[in-house]
């Protein structure tokens, strides 16, 4: 049971950290709408490109 929990935590961490590490989703410096939108847009753009390249 502990192995499954560790694997799930690693997968969730990779899901959130890969776009940030790659530079596609820069961390917002303040809580303005444009900063948050840039972060969410970069996050979504990263996973859309990743899925598109995986299935093509």
C-alpha cells in the first residue's frame, strides 16, 4: 500500500512540476490576473503539446 501511495505522489508531482521545470509555465510573481493567466496558459500549453506529440 505504501508503494502505491509513493507512486501516486510522484506522478502528481511530475504532473505539476514538468511544465514549471521546462519553462513553459513560469511561476507568477504576483497575484495579478495576467500573471495567473500566463501560468495556467503555459501549463495547459505544455500538456497539450505533450499529448499531441505522444499521439502523433
